[in-house]
C-alpha cells in the first residue's frame, strides 16, 4: 500500500465549509497532511476512534518527540510547523501521521 495524501481545504472568512475526511489506504503507511499553505493557520482534524501519531519533522526544529493524539469521535490539533513539517526529501511540505486503524480519517483545514 502507499501513504495517503490529505490535501488542504480552505475556509473562507465569514463562511462555512463542509469538511471532507479521508481514510488511509493502510494504517501502517498513514497520511501525509498538507502544510504547504499558511502553516500557522492550519489545523488537522481527525474522525473515528483510536490514536494518531504525528511524526516529528526533519527540519532543525524536528528534534522533539512524536505527538500522540487520542481520538474518541473527533479531534482537532494545530501544531508548530517547525517541529512536524517535512522540509526535505519525500513528503516535503507535509506532516506525516500514522493512525492506529484505517477507521481513523483525517482532514486538513486552512483558516483565512
């Protein structure tokens, strides 16, 4: 299987947007979450039940630990892009997330 790419969904100011969630093709390969836009206004939203491990990035600030997010139904997280963004190589401009099961879906939302 291959990693599943989750593209950004932009939300307009003073406007609502229905969010589309994406399921991973395999839990072990996980997601690449798009951070190529306004990364300081980007949130990851997860749906399902389980955990999601957000892998640390490969830039200078990617020296901390992976972040484990518990999802009981829905969960949202905004992260420091310097710590979690892949800045070179495969997946450049994205963050890598590994769900505990394929039933945990993801969406990337960029605020105005």
